[in-house]
């Protein structure tokens, strides 16, 4: 057994051991994310635990000092997320220890994650490769500008019969089937679909998260379609806190977010281990759907 995957470790003169994240009290996980100024509520942690798996580092008196989670979508791909070490342990190798356990559980899969600036060096040391920035756009939403619907399009709320079409569209954009995750999200979200000639060509979901509401995922084939399915959420939540995480650095969609009051607050970096996660820039086929907003930084 290597040092990275040992079941216990001497950190800062006290013994710390690894336990399954399902056995950790949600209040302690919430306190851990608060210690690094992450916005996750107890309910957000619970949602992630229901979909993924993970470990936590606990000391001799029961304090939670770190976490790491993984979300396997199939036998070929998984994402890594919620890798947190308490501030006092960040210089003591605890991040590598936690990541060692996560990587051991998703061996033989291609991996993706979204790295904070503080964690990029850790992931580079583990041979992850930089791919693209993700811009965390958030703020008190303002009334969005009036936008006309794209040609031939109708926008309506999601209904239960849309699941298969939404999952197919998302799979084309994300690269693997996320039906199980989407079903969980739809149970907690308000959704909007764009329909053209009887076919769903774009969708968005908006749910309670952190300080307010978060919009994501958003999948569409064009900026105009993406704006059309985000507009209703911006309109509904004008005057309250709204967040959307996107890889769109500039252009019509990014400008629309700015005009809704969602300024860029911070950014993380998409990284991969194994095959590239994201399509090669410039090789996206015309009318191919793409992800305009992430589900979350942990889930992609």
C-alpha cells in the first residue's frame, strides 16, 4: 500500500484516518466547505453524496479535515470533485493523500475535474492536463434584456415526457450518458426547453444552490438558443442571487449574462487525465449541441 492510499496518516503531529464520506455528519461537511469559503449547503452536500462516492479525513477527536469525491458516469469516464483540505493541512500533503484514494477508486477511467487556482499545482503533479477555464458568473440578477425567440422556436417548461430527449441532447454535448444525474436534477429544478419542429434542441435547469439559485446544465446548439432557455430563469430571479458557470469567455452568450447582472466572480480550470474531456477547439460540427453551463464544478 502506497503512502497516498494508506488508511491513516500522521499530519501536523496528530493521527488522521480515512473514512467513507457517507458516514460523515452533514453539518461537519458543511463546516469543512465553509472553512475554504465554498458556498455548499448541507442540502448540496447531500445531493452530491446521493449521486457520487467519496472519502473524508478525520482526526483523533472527530474533526473532518478533508474530503474528496468521485462521480463515475460509466466504466470509461468519471469526474472528481469536492476535494477540500482544511487550511491548516494544505501544506502537509493531505491533498495528495485524498486524491490518492479518489484515483484508486476510478482507476482505468478517463477523468475530468475543475480545479481552483489553489489546487492546480496539485493536479498538475498528478499528471492532469489543462484544458479550458470555467467562469463563475454570479450576482444579484437584474431584469434581463428583451430577446426575441430564435427562428422557428418555442420555449416552454420541462415536463416529465421530455426526459429521454433531454438526456440524448446532453449526452451529445457532454460525451457520456447522464440520465441518472439529470433525473435527480429535474426532481429539484425548474426546467425550460426550446422546441423547434417538434424536437427539443436546447434545455436549461435551475435549482436552489449555495447563496441562491444556480442555472445549469444549459445545453444548446447556438448562442441564441442558449440565451432563450436561460432568459426565463434570469427573469424569474431578478433581484435575487443567481449563478451560472460557463466556459463561454466572450461572445453573445457571455454578453447576455453580463447584461443580466451575472459578472465573472472567479474562475476554475477544467483539467483531464487520460483522454481529453472537452472537444478540440474549432472541431465542433455545425448544429452539434454543446454545454453552455455546467451542472456544478464537481459534476461538470
